[in-house]
C-alpha cells in the first residue's frame, strides 16, 4: 500500500508528456525538421542516346564521373562536375576508308593485315545549379531535383594501333582522322533525390538532356579530303543516376557522414 502513492505521483508526472504524444499521434502534429546543409560528393553514370549531328558520328554511349555540390538549408544546390564519355559505335561512313583494304583491315609496313580499334572518347566539365522540391515535409531533404549545367564538351574518335604498325595512323597523321570536336554545352536534369535519415544510403536517378554547339577543330580530314568547319549541334539524352556521400552538420555542429 505504501507504494501506491508513489505510483500515483509518477503517473501524474508522466501524464502531460503522454497526453502530448497521443495528441501528436492522433492529429499528426510533429516537429518540423529543416533540410540539412553541407557538402555532397557524388559519383554519376549516364546511359546516353545521341541525336542531331552526334547521331551521325556515334551510337549509344555512356558517361561516368564525379561532382561536388554545396546544398543549402533551402535545398538549393551549387557545384561542379566532370563526365568522361565512352562508346564503341562509330558511324562515320567515310572513316578510314582511304586506309582500309577491301577486307576492312589495315596493311602494316611489312604488308601484313591487322585490325585497328576505334572508340568514342570525350569529356564534359561544367558548373551546376538547381533546387530540390520537397514532396513530404517530414523528409525535407528528399524530393524532385531540377538541375541545370553548363560548360565545355570535347569528343573524338580514338584510333588504337597497339604496335604502331600502320604508317598512315602514326603521329600527326592521326589528327586527320580523329574528328576532334569541342564547344559549349547546356544540360538539364530532372531526378528523384533520396537521403536516408542516417546518411548511409543516398542516391539520385532521373532523365538527362544535353545540347551542345560544337565544331570540328582539325584543319584537314584525310578520308574526305577537305576541311569540315561547319557548326554542329550535338545532343545526348537518356538515363542518369548516382550516389551521394553527404557531409552534413547537425545542430551541434558535429560532422557526420
């Protein structure tokens, strides 16, 4: 019986807190957490479909590369990125036509036939800015990201003669075939962004569209026997995704990953 008053006292002390919690659960009142701010290190990959002049030279391609952002507490993102372009589908009709024999191979200096590898290679470097539109207030870092990028793009055809056996493809002669092209690009990316509460699983995935104004930078193309200085429109569109490594700060200014 002596314990009864003590139990009543404890119940009276806990009752206000239990009542508030019950009201929050019933009416959905929860403390509104602000978005987190800090640095984001990102590793991205793209699967691209070419269009316009890009589709005349290349087929499907991929991009991989890092980016770094600063995310504000208003969910604005500012940063920079580098993408490396990879592809194996070369579609230039006349490419190396004056060097290949009737079998589609190449003659070495000793008269033997060999194959030569040809690949699409390039890179993009630029600045980025965008904003996350929150879908649920209880997850203030997650939502739809609208990101705009702008910068410099360069691509060419890499010709790989392992033993440097084809005389027409050695040294400066390569410049007459590699279609070195560069210019300025503008890119739009719409994605879903997810940050886990503990920061262990964070990603983005969405649709990407890139358009560039470029020009061939070689003085003379050996296979077509002319200069090609026409202005080009290079387009890539497809899927993009990646993972975030966030470096946010708690209210106590303790850094966590």
